[in-house]
C-alpha cells in the first residue's frame, strides 16, 4: 500500500522535467489571464528561459538543496546581460515567472515543498521588492510634489503634465489613463463618467471579467482639466501622442513616470505607487469605506459576488468620494 504509493510518487517526481513544469504552468494559467498576457508569458519563458535551460532538465535537479538555487541565479544573470538593453526588467519578469512555475510544480507534487529555487527569505525579498518597484511619498511630502508638477520646471510637454494631474485625481493605472478616449465619456445611472472597456490595457481583469467596464466619475476639477486637454487634442484620445516621441497613437504609457523622474522623484514616487498613497489617505484623511475605494481602484471581487457587485455600481457615492478627493488635492495646492 503506502510504500508502493510513495515509491510510485518518487518515480513520477524523478521523471518530471523543467519543460513539464513550464508548459503545465502556462496551461494552468490560461483560464485566469487575458490571451495577450498569456502570449507574453509564453514568449518570455520560451525565448529567455528555455533557450538558456534545457526543457529536459529533471525537476529534482532544480530543487534548492540539489544546487538548483545556483543554476537559476546564473540563468537570471544571463538573461540580465543578454536581453538587448532591457535586461534588468526582463530578468525580473522571468524570475517572477520562474517562481510561479516552480510553485505550480510543487502544487502538483512534482517538486518537494520548500524547495522553490527562486524564493529566498520571502519576507525580506517582498519588502525589498515593494520598496524598489513602487516607492511612494508620505502625505507630508505630497504638497511639494504637487508644487513641482504645477511649476513644470523641467518644461515638459503639456500632455504629460495634464496626464500626471489626472493620475493624481483618478489613481488609474497609467496604461489605462493614457488610452482614455473622448467617446468613453457617458452618463451612467445619472453620473457623468469615463466608462473604460474591461479589455483596456491597465484595467486588470481576469479572462472571464473583460466584459466588465471600469467607471471613473468625472468631478468638476476633472472637467476643467479635460477642457484644457481638449485644446491639445484633435483626435479620439484625451492625451495625444507627442509627435516624434511615441510609437503609440496616444501619450506613451511611460510618459508620466518619465515626468516624475525629470522632476527629481526617481526612487521616491512611482506613478503606480500613487495608488497606494490614494488608498491609504482615502481612509486616513477622508474616512472612505473600503468597498468604495476598492471599486474606484477597479478591483473586482471573485465570481461568487460578481453578480451582486454588478447590480450596484454605487456611482453616486463614488462621485462624492472623488469630489472629496479632488477637493483635498486642490486644498493641497493642485492647480487646474
């Protein structure tokens, strides 16, 4: 009985390869993510990872205690050097995908628990990661940031300045914000708002949720900003492509981040990190309830509550919330 089962399990584990783990992970992910994201994962794993580590490698050889840690670190270093100028970012993405791949293999019983060769002391790593990737200012430092944006000392393009101000007001992800279109402005349940399709880049939706749009109620302050944006836009997009600088038909997604760096905020405030600032301060300074904040952040609960979630968008309350938030920003110095 038991001995035979363990013997069989050992044989199964020994025979499973790195290729089994990679393709098993991709297949497992397919239902949860958008086709484009899935395609990106597949490309990264095939072009950068499997080209440097044979798919025939037995998984047990990649376990931490069997020297797997060193092999994976060497692989990640190699990607860093080879990925034509984008090495650091590429190696970070591949390392993240490798971690998920090995987690999948462990969940299948193909590798031993606790032997993921990517995971270091997890706590230390995740706190470093958070600081490194999405640093964000304390509220005491925000007035200075707003002053710098108003002054635009770096003499940056007006499109980037306006987009950055709208980011402060809406805390949208930059991918969605730069893709905003004029004909997405609609009146829904009596509230004027942007109705952003769930398929838009930067609106994080699982594959079975892409039909759900994200709504951003438009405040009087946003109206003023959009009036200015209209002067510079002769197109479907709120934020035009800056001539000669963008391969996109709209403002480039990295534009806001570049502007913050030019203002001297590199390593201090990332565009994406503003979402954390907004979330914290919405609670601390405005006393907004968690459900409203989550909806405005664009988070969707899991499928069981999706139906109930959809029946009440709570747009009137979300408009009041954003009115308060934009008032706070203007009090803190934001000029429109």
